[in-house]
C-alpha cells in the first residue's frame, strides 16, 4: 500500500476508502465518495473560520507559526526589512525574484509615473463628509477606479494586468493621502516624482507651504520597513477575499476594494487601533497590573498579543520594536510607550499568557509609531492597505494563472440546519 494515502473507514457503513495525500493535504472533493447511500451528497468537512482548510496552493509567502518564521518567496523577513526597499520587496512578491538594477529602475519608474489621480477622482473624494473615515473613503475610491479604467476587465491580458498593477500600487498612497488631507480640511498635496515611494507619501501627507518637501530619512526608512512587514501575510481574510472576488473574474480595482473592506474590520486591519485605545484606557504604567488581572478574569482583552498563526513571538514585532525606538529618538518618546513596555514585560513573564502562547504581534508597536509620526488612529488601517496592495495583487494573479483555479469560482459548501420542506400558509391562517 502506498504511504502517501489516507485510509478512512466509515463506521456508519463499514466501507474503507483510500484517499491520496498531496503535500500534506487531501483534496476535499475526495471526501464526496464517502456516502451512506446513493442519494447522499457525500461527506464534506465542516470548518468554521477556515481553521484547517487550504483553499489554494501558493508560492508567495511561507509562515511557520510555531517557530515564528515569515518569508517572502523564500527570503526571511528580517533580511528584507534590513536590506531591501519596499518597492524592491513588492517586485519580489509579485514576480517571484529580487529585481536586477534595470528591473528595479523600470518598476520604480512605472510606479512613480502612475501616482497622479484623475481630476474627477478628486471630485469623488470631495463628495465625502469631512468626518468620513479615511478607510471608507479609500475603499470607495479604489472601487470607483474601475469606472475610470474599464480595460481592467481584460484580466487575462498580461499587459493590461501589469498596467493595473502599476496604477494600484502607485495610486493607493495618493488616495490615502488625499483622504487624510480631506479629513483635516487641507488642500491636496500632489505627488513628487523626485521622491521615493514612502518619501512621496510623507510629502502628500504633510507638505505645507514649502516649495519642496524633504522627508526625514528616519521617518522615510521607518515607513518603508513598516510597509515591507505588512506587504503580505499568506491567506488572511483580506487576501482570501481578494482571491474569492477575483475568482468571479471581477476587475482588480473591485477586488482590491473588497479586500480593503475586509481589512477595515477591527479584527484585521484595525487591530493596531485597538492597541492604542487599550493603552489609553489603561492610562498609566502603575495601572498595568490591575488591567492584566482584569484580562485574566475575562473582564478585559489584551490587544496586540497573540495571533491566529503565530504561536511564538511574531517575527515582525521584533523588527518593528527597533524601528519604534528610531522614530521615538527623532520625534520624542511616545507617552504610551512606558505602558506598552510594562504590559509586554508582565505578559511575557506571566504563566497565564505563556501557557496560551500570547506573544506581542506586529500591531502592538505599529500604532505607537504611526501616532508618533503625527498620524491619527483612523489612518492606521489605511497605511496597512497601502502596503498590502501588492500582496493582494500577487495572490490575485497567482489565482488567475493557476490551472486548478482560474476557471473555478469560489463556492464553499454549507451544512443546512434549517426547516424541512413546508407549505406556504396564507397570512390569514398564520399564528
């Protein structure tokens, strides 16, 4: 008997089945042969929240949650954060290899020269109320781009896909910055092609009356590292939404808008917002022990600790902690830092958290950095969306070109628990 099969004995019928194992997984459709009768639709797996279901095969990102490993296309996140730029990392995620000097120059040129927005997009943003959430503005505006670039519907045209990729990666920071400026009643600052990707974003956020904005190298580098750390993270909910919507052959703007909408949720992209709200709620370092006790009794929730994937220290959190201190040295110590450090110290020494493998994740420090850079809490998930756009696009394209998936629309099964067949009752006879 081959070793790469799974033997299943159905105790309901006594039948035995041999199911092939491929790369540590079985194909779910192979379970459909396991049935009690011919009328039976076959066995399905019930997996709320996709705790143990792989909807695809991917070559983009590798995570080992037990060992705290994160790699893009095989490259450790630590090396990329230290040595690469965001655009270099974005090219790697999309194309599969680090770019040569010529390839990086060409890639950067295309991104830089697609950063400007159509003037009518500005009018669209102007239509939002001044206190509209920037993430809501981003989601809506990205979706609206599909009406400006109708050729994006040619999703199997490689040249068209490339052009939409340039546009999305380039325009996301511009949309984000315009949404921010709109929310504070400031005139829009246009892109500056002389600046780097993150330098230009800082320019569009913070330029005032100066003729030429010069981003501080520390902030430029910090943002670059943060974008690298958030560029992709395997099959999270927003990436799964990107693949799911993309499987219907929607254009990339609508697909990215849907993915960003998933990111908008407080359990996903809004997690670092929740960390800052928690730190503000605690109020001071001396109140941390009491808050920890409330968490243990279920009266409070420790935000920024633990992760669905990582059962070890999130490798991104270690990198981001160093970046945080670089920013604090420049901008001044964030008053919430002492609370965060005390919270981290106690949690890492307490058996309650150790047994549950609750370690700091990437959200624990990122919010402190963004706040120290002068950005409001409402912008945090928007920054996440800018960085993650390249990951979404890479997964979308991988899905489209995968022979097993490109003509299959995502369509999960369900286990029906509703009423059996019943006849319509006229309204006069209903009780």
